[in-house]
C-alpha cells in the first residue's frame, strides 16, 4: 500500500477515479436541483449561490446534470467493459487451451471485429433498432470483446508454456482445471489493467455517441449531449461546454493514470525500466 501511494500515476489516477465514483454515488441520494426540471425563466444564469455552475438553455442546473451524467457514464462503462471482459476472456482462454483450428477461428473472428469500432457499430444498430443507451452499451461491449480475447490469448499462451503448468499436466489435470486454477489467476492482473483502460475508452465512446445523438437520449443527462447542446452557445455561454468537457477529461485521465499505475505495481520491472 505504501508503494502504491508513492506511485504518482496510481495516486493521482486513484484520486480522480474516486472523485468520479463519489459524484455518481452522490447523485443517487442528492442533487442541488432535479436534473429533469425545466425552468425557462432561469435559463443561462451565471454561477451563483442557488446554481453553483449556472443553468443551461432550459434552465436546468448544470451541476445536477454533471452529477447524474457521471452515474450514466459509469453505468455504461461497467456494463460495456463487463461484456467485453467476460466474453472476450472466455474466448481467449478457449483459444489458448484448445489451440489448432479453435484458436485460428477465434482469432480471425476477433480480427473481423476490429473492423467495426464502437461508433460504427452503434450507427448500424441505430439504423435497425433506433438510438438509445442500450444499443450504445451493446455496441461498445462488442467492440471490447476482440481486445480482451487477443490479450487473454497472448497472456495465457505464456502461462501454458511455463514449467508449473507442464507439471500440472503431468499430474493428470485437464485443460479446464488448469485454466481455472493456474492460467486465469496468473493473467488476472493483465485483465484488471486492461479493464481499467477500456473503462476510460468506454466513457469516451459513450460521450461521443451521445454527442452524435446515438447514445443516452433525453431526458437522461449525458456529458456528450451536454457538449452537443452547448456548441451553438460557445461565445454566449462557453461554460456550458467547459464543465462537461472537463468532466470527460478528468474521468478519462484518471482511469488511464490508474491503469498505468496498476501496470507498474503489478510488474515492478516496468517501473524500473522507466
């Protein structure tokens, strides 16, 4: 713990990530104003004691929108990364354990998946099913599957070539038991680090999709849609774009720094090489 706290990337990233989580948890029990309450006479007010960050074009409290937007961003990130982590890890472990034609098929399907980034997948799904947060989550989750599959397969192949796995096979353990007892625990740190980094990418992708009108739909607050609504008022009320923009920057920066710190802590050789 002392080594972790002395690591600047981990400490700063952890602090920013905790701030993001705290904002999301706070929005569950309290917001200064209702993020769904429209008050046209109070639109575009400057920051004040009543509205700490001012109001938007519909008179909604900007701070309340940011707090609830953090909750939606975390929800999208957790579910989308969870989909990629569970499905991609399962396929990666299967490819490493079975090898041969199974590995070849899984890797070629993963290569095909890389041709469809999250935004393109969301556009295709929107054309069929309509825009919405669920389609965004599915699109981002599918985009994460090939990444986790490749990383899992590469890391698992290293473990499968180790001496203790050869000893386990000589002792009569099957592929499934070796995967669960030896391979998965030894690649867990790699998956945790990658999950943290993909979390940041998922938040960024959700903001981009909402900015394009394909993600979170009104009346649910979203940082990306707040940016989209503020683009016509950049000179009249630039703060409407600055606040959600800073929220996205700090959230993504914190998760990336946290992932970088975790990578150094799990493998101290990387920190020494730097």
